[in-house]
C-alpha cells in the first residue's frame, strides 16, 4: 500500500498509508485542520542492464564536462 504525505498547518507534515483508489484526505484525523497532499519522491528506479545502464543516448559526463552528460541534448559532443 502506498504512503502519501500531507501538510497540516497545525501539526506539520505527516504520512498516511492509503490505497491508490482512496480519495485524498481533506482534514487531519488528529486535529481536524484542513490538509494538502504533498508531491513526494517516487520510489521508481531503473536497475540492472539495458539502455539505462549502458549509456544509451549520449556520452558520459567525463567526456563532455557536463554534469548531466550529453544525453539530455544541448551538448556539441553528443553527435561526435
């Protein structure tokens, strides 16, 4: 079950285990204040071999000096 983060004006940030089909919370169960759902970091990660591991899309950061590498475009060495 996913963990969702909410902000409460009185209590701060808190986490709730909810089903994906559940409606977002509108009030904090503890204090009754209105809450807003936070955008949080995804747990998605590319692991193993394949295009993500073998540098598909461009040169590495060491080759061009761009910390993001050349795969994002805008680098003269990407087509070299």
